[in-house]
């Protein structure tokens, strides 16, 4: 289903590109070529058709994009991300590293604080 929606979005994108390229920002475009001869739809109806087609295709693309989110294939993972699965597969470090100058039995002076009695 996701693939079908993606193909439809791609087709709509191509149609939108073609319709926008046919239009002219000053009101010419495809309608200007029909100005000399009176065709089936006429000049005004051509621009109305192109505008309605643009809005319809844009709306359809938005709806299909929202629908595509719901049909994105979820893998066989049980809701875990790839990072979380890598963290869980790492071996657990058992020993605590010792730093030079501090032995295991001593506590550094910075961490021992006395609380004055009130």
C-alpha cells in the first residue's frame, strides 16, 4: 500500500510540475496561445481550469502524504530503534577503571563535605 501511495504522489508531482510550467505568472501561459482563436474552453476558462487543477493536485498530494505516514512499513523490530539495539548488544563493562593518583580505598577531599548543625 505504501508503494502504491508513493507512486501516486510521484505522478501527482509530475502533473503539478507540468501544470505550473504551463501557467504564466502574468496570466498568459497556455491561455495566451488561445487568445487569437476561440477554442472549446476559451481564454478565461483555461486559466480557471489550470488554477483548479493546481489546487486539486496540491490537495491530493497533501492527503496522500499524510496517508503514506500511516502505511510506512514497520520492520520486525519490537519498537526498538537501531541505536538502542546496538547499545543492548554491547558487552557490559564489569570493572571500574582506576585513575592515577586515587586509590580504591580513599575518597577525594572534594566529595566529602560536612553539613553544619543548626
